C-alpha cells in the first residue's frame, strides 16, 4: 500500500472534507486524523480537524477523570495536552505542525 | 504503541466529578481569551467594533408608532439609548443621558422635530444636534455646537435598524429575503434572552439538539405509533430523522458566512439534506421545506449578558396563512409571547418557564411549551456567558466550531484593518435555507443551488 508520509494511510483513502469518526484515542484513530491533517488546506478542512481534536481531548479528559489509578494515566495526560497543542496549531492554520505534534504519540 | 487502543471505549463519563483538577488554569479547546474576545461587545472591544460594522435590528416600528409619540429606552451593544419618532416620522436613536447633566432623555418631551430634556430644556433632533438651549442667556447659547451621540436608523423589513459604527464605514443593508417581502408575507417578533448572544446563535445552528430538546417522547423513543405516523409522512424532517439518528455534518464557508449541511440516509438512492445558513454577524435561517413558511432569527447583543432575539416567519410567495398565525399564536414553534413593555417572555426563568412535569413525564422531553421557550430555558441554564473552557465537544459540534472560528477570523481581521466583506455587500444575503432529497452522488451545493436562491 502506498503510504502517506508517516501516517500509514493511503492518500487515496483520505478526503479532508470528511470528518474522522473519533470513537477512541487509539493509534489508528490518531493515524487517520494525522493523514487528514496532512492534506487539509481549506477553512472547512481545518474546522473538521478541530472537531476531531476536540473529540480526542474530550475522551482523554473523561479517561483521566474516570481512571485515576490507571497505569496509562501519564501517557494519556500527555496526549490530552498534545491534542490541545495540536488544536491550537490547527486554529492557527498550521495543520502540518499539528500533525507533527500528534505523530509523537504513535 | 497500542496501550490506549481499548481503554477509551471502556471510559464512560462520570459527570459528578469536576474537571477543574485537570485544567487548573481553566483553559480548554476554546481559551478563556478567545471566549472573551467573542463575547465582549461593548464599545472599544474587538467584537463590539465588529458588530458596529453592520446594520442591526434595533426596535419594532410599533414601539414608536406615531410622530411625537413617547420615547422608549433601547439597550444595544452595551449602550443605553433612547428612541423617538419625530414630527416628520423619522426615528432617532440617541444616547439616553443628556450631555448637559446626564439626566435621562427617556423622560424627555418629544415635540416639534426633537426630543427635549425636561431637566433644563435642551432639545436634540434625530441627528443628535442640540437645536435649543433655553436655559442659557441668548448671548451665551452654544446650542449649534452641542451634539449628543446619535446613530443613523432605517425602517426596513418591518423593523427599525441602526448603524452604530464609524460614518466612513457605513455598510449596505443586508438584502435578506424576509426584509424584502410584502408586510403581509412576514411576521416579526422580539424577545429578551438573558444570555450572551453567542450561545443563542450556537443554539440556532446546533442541528443535533432538535431530536432531543424539541422532541416528543414518542419521537425520542420511536414508539410504534410514532413510526407508523411518520414513515409515510410528507414531513421529510420527521420521516428521515427517524431513519437516521447519526447524521453526517459538513460546513461550507461563503461570502455571507456559512452554510451548514446535515445529511441523513433517506431512500436507497438518496440522502436527505438540511441546509442552515449562518449569516454574519448573527443571522440564521432554519431549514425550509417547500410549501411551508420560512423561519429565521437574528441575535443582537444587548450587552455582554443579554441579547435580543428577533424571530421572523415569512412566505415569499403569499401572505402568511391562518395555519402560520395559529402556530405563532399558540407559541408552538419559534415565536414566544412576551411582556409588551419589556419583551421578556411570559415563560421565563422566574416562573421556571411554566414547566409541566407531568407533561414531561408523559408527552415531551422538556415539559416546556414551544420551541422558543425550550431553547431559551436551556440556553439560560448555561449561565449568562457559558464558560467554554469547560466544554467537551465532539464531531457533531462541527457547525458551532466553524461559526466560532469564522467569527474569530472576522473579528481579528477587523482589528487588523480588514473590513468585513459581507457588511459592504448586501447582495450576498440574498439566500434561502433548504431541506431536500438528493441523489447520493450529488453534492448538496450543486443539488440545492437553485433552492438556496431567494426569490422575491
């Protein structure tokens, strides 16, 4: 399969006008968001990326509240903060930098 | 690394636990600074200056019905004003405080083409010029040199509009369809909402709430009788909301603002689309189904903590029908009955919106009558300015995210001397919402292009 950068998703599968279904904060979900970020250029695309990062931030936030003793807590906390950083970069029209931030969690 | 792969799905929110430990500075996806930038509208604030680049609905003509009638108070964008209709029928909108000793011009006499302060007799015309200063000796009068703050007004579309910005940036009037139909084709109402304007707009473009907040219990539970009733219904919204509870959201930036498109599966070969417009700075149009009247809102900041909700129903082709007026009268949809002096809704926070808990138990989600009161109750419950740093948004909030991002761009743009395009191009408002079936291979902006053109 032809790879799209480091995201592991074929560019033929990536339509930046589609919103990634964020059901969890798995590596697959992050890869898909990263792949969409890499091809996002328009106002609308960036809004969808913001929405996806909002969802990642929300569910990591819920995880941190509900799983205070989890061994994954520190890692999820970093992802939670990373989603916020990436979100601000997307809002600043810097999706490639946002993708770089998210890639550190793969 | 896959350590979180399964963890999230096990995670269910426990709302009893606060998030404040998580974000000690309280900053979430919309920062405190951005929330303030969007919601503060006094003169001199960035959003306040942005709103002051547009014509805004200010009052109903019936509030100042006849020449030389009593003046009325109007609060807009954090400014206390007084409106009056002069002897020639022109509507003036002046700063409420007289520039002499700051007494209220609300107590003034509206006489012979001017509003006279009853404290010392200074009199102002609709342009704010002091045309008489009788308490000063003739040789010391400086009446022609005194001017109070006055804003230009315009009667248009059944409303009095005001422009509160710099004269050199005076915009065009928005060519909204409802403003250009004959008076008999249109009904406009005004109500006070005790929240910042932004959360009112957010309610207006949040397509996913209607399946819950405005639903009957039968619709929410999908009872057999409800399914039977709507499955062959001509009400496309009811029918296709039933078939697809998880719609697909998309937004498109336009010259006037945004079109928000929500797609649901319909028949084997088709999608059901509902298209809502958000028109800068704060108009919305509810998805319209051919053959019915169209409804829309304009949410005008009164101050940071309250807004005026202007609600319009119109039919471009014919006078509003008896059915339309019945819906208006019984408050079942977008209009609500108000106190005629204060415009505060009859159903309000003080009387708990007249909630009927028995009706809530047996019939509707809220037990509150009418969409307008349901919206108002839930939006006011969030506080006057909702703390957006503590929100948890998901992908169904895409329209809200897009609207905020667009407004932030526009507000910041103006702060860098980029004048808002829509304010100077009234033609871009010549649009209409839509709801329709389209073949699955047709994009909404192609398939609905003709329907989204206003026709008067």
